């Protein structure tokens, strides 16, 4: 997929995610993944889906499964740093890592 189109589609998904419409964001990300031919792009989007699913599960108080998805996404997205197609993956990884730390603190209480 054209890099600019890929970035624009990801931005659309992120904007939907930021409105907390997690199911729609997941659906849009899955649609994008189906349209991709490049395995690297598919893997990147797959991990974006994991982050959205983790956030949804966290809102549903499913801490354990949320943590597993975030840790898996973090591990796989490390291969895309510091930037992927102009996206600042390092910033995303820092946010995921911070979320993982906060979830672990909450789950110990």
C-alpha cells in the first residue's frame, strides 16, 4: 500500500480510538490489515489492533488479558523503532511501557 495512504488510514484508526469507539477502531484496523499485501505492514497493524483490544479489555476490568496483549504488542513493535513509515514508534513504545507499569501497579493492589 502507498505509504501516504497507509499513514492516513492509521491516523483515521487512531482518531476513532481516541474517541473511545474501540469496536469501530478494531473493525477499521482489521479492514486495513485485509487490504495489505506487505507482511511487515500487516504485523504493524496487527499490533495496533492488540493495543486497541487491550484498552477495551482494560475498560472492562479484564486486567490480565489486557496486560498480555500490551506486552505482546510492545515486544513485537520494538522491531519497528525508532520510526516506521514516518510514525514515531519509540513514542508509542514509551506509552505502552508506561501503561504496562501502571496496570501492574493497579493489579497488585
